[in-house]
């Protein structure tokens, strides 16, 4: 009969093996077992990190019946790494590997792994600016114009934003830019175009994520609206094949226009949606290129998830 110490040694060995080779659900189950925590206690610890996950979801995750996909669920996985005293990114890495194995025909563009890595980087950059995810603002309307250059690169994008404060004292908005693979965020320029000025800027080289404060020079009261424009000038990466926009919260209207240079026109364009970075793409619809060398989409009311436009060069 094994002693308690022997049981602990076996659990530790199983955990080390699972963290090296996965899969995700086996590693999660082994970590919970090694720490001797019932799921109710795990849920309680998560709530102290400001993350709400049901016991049923945790059970499904460790059984392999479901995998974390939503941004809130990915936050939970990162918190679990701390709660269960695991190495940073250990569970996230296994989760990314599981998603990529389960969808080998995933379209080109940003991989699930890159989106997961970027989500973690974004949280850290926003924390440096002491900014919550929604910043105290609800989006009423957002019109975004993306420019693709003669080298088929993402030249830049301009945003026309209308927001409403849902608390007193909001005086800034944090804009996020996620460049194409291979970009140099340190060479990306932020331009405040109307009713704002540029504040602090932070970026992360490996993921191409950049965040920039746009200061209003006024403090909004709850219920007040504000209109401002800003732009990112990029052009530092290689060939671009899509532009995606993620939404963590429901909101107002979103319009995306992609404009191409006359000497670099795609052969096909389409729109798509995704429930989350891990979910399959759906809602594909062909978009005809206009006489002004552009395509667009309009979402009357944004829901959490991802929308985007993709294109083929030949």
C-alpha cells in the first residue's frame, strides 16, 4: 500500500510528464490532482483573480470534453498556471498545440498560437498603462480604413471612433495595433488626428502588438459621448493576406474598409467571422472589389468574437 508521500511523488511525476508532452486536459487534471484541490476551491481561487469560470466548465476542461476558447477562458488558463504553481505559459502552450493539431487545415494568416500569445502580451501592456480592458468606454460606432501598399504590405489604418463613457472621469482611450507577422512595432507611428493627442506608447517586438494612449484633454461624465480619430502607420511587414478585428465586448456599429494600391490588386476578397481565436471560421462571403479598389463590411451591432476580411493575391 502506498504512503501519502508515495502518492504525492507519483502525482508529481505524472504532472511533470504531462507538462512536457500534454495533452492540455491531462496536464490540467494532473496539476489539480498534484495540488490536492477540489474544483470548488479552484473556482474560488479563480474568482480572486477576477475570473469567473463554472465548476462544470473546469470539469469539462480536465476531461477533454471542451477546451478554453473565449478571451475570459484564456485569462482563466493563465491564472490557473499561478494557482497551480506551474511554469509560465505551460498550459497555454499545450492548449495552443491541441488547437493546432485539431485543425490542420486552419487558414493561413495568424495562427491560433500567435493570437493566444498576443492576448497575453496585450494584458501585460494594458497593465503597464493601468488600463482596464474596456477603459470605461462603450463603442457606439467605429469606422476603420486599412491601406494595402504596392508591396502588398499593410501600410496603415485609420480609425474614426465614437464612444460613450459608462463611468465618470474617463479622459483617454487605449488603441491597439497588431501588425502582420514579421512587423517591427518599434517603427510603427501613432498619429492623433482629431480631438485627441498621443500619450504613452508600449509595444512587444515578438508578437507585433502595440498599444497607445489617446488623451482627450477633457474628463467625460458617465453617459457623455466623444468622437475622435487616430491612425497607425506601419508598412514594416511582408505580404498581407487579411485584416482581423477582435471584440471582447458587445458594441455598436463597426465598418471595415480595405483599400488596395492600383498596382497590387487581389484576385479574390471575402469576409469571415469567428466565435473566438480557437473556433473555425464561418460566415464566409465573397466581396467584389469596387471601382475605387476597395472592399468593405458592416456589422450593425458588434458581438464578442472576430470579424475580418481576407484576400488572395493569385
